[in-house]
C-alpha cells in the first residue's frame, strides 16, 4: 500500500473523497408484441389489440386497410373495428355521427366515416360504455411479408375531430 502526504493509506483516502457508485435499477422493456399485462396502460392495450386484429384480418386474406382499437380509461373495455366499404360498416352512434357531420367539407378525408375509429367508438357507446379519456391504437393491414403490416397508422382528418371530442390518446 502506498501512503499519501498525510501518512494515510491511499486506498482509504480514495474511499473518503470518491462518491459511492449507486446501482440504478433499469426498467426492462418487453417485446412490443408481447401480450400486455392486466395493469398495462390503456394505450398499450389498444395498440396490442389493433395489431392482433390486423394479423387476424391478414390471415383472412385482407391486404389493405386499418384495424383500430379503442380502450376505455380504466382499461376494462376494448372495441376493435376495421376500415371497410360503406355497405359493410357498423352503423354510427348518434354522438359519433354528430361529430363527423361537424367536420367541414374541405377537411374531410375521401373515406370520411368509413374509418375504423368511428365504428369502434360506436360499438362501445352502443354497449353503454363511455370511451372518454381512453386510448386508441391503430395498425395497418398489408399483404403477407410487407414490412409495413402492423405499423401505426395516424388518424385521418375526419378522425382527429373524434379523437379530440372524446379526449382520446393516440398510442404510437
């Protein structure tokens, strides 16, 4: 052992003047495709359910469109829908129809009202469940082998008004 100028051992001197290194527990993040736990956030649950529905639609032969899931703020209820043609869509709830009708003509998407989000919201509201404050997740449906399959699909102009009206968070 080497002694310093004051006669103390160098190792002891180093211990006195160096901050102790604290171990920081790192939060482990799981695989994004893993099934969310019961206590997972509504956004995580909605995103998972939307990807799950996109996979199911792809397995049924669908090669385009969007799957959308809406989860309530408490995370107990989820409604899943798929964008579709006007003759196959779930009928809109009156509150959803009111918000869609309030969107100005020049801001409407060409597929206005045929998106998956109005259908998901209508399904929840028809069951008597208020989706306010919940979360929405969306996933693209693409052909098998396409790397864009299951990727997040942002809200269109028509659905942004629904998202804002019902105070929904968009899961990325």
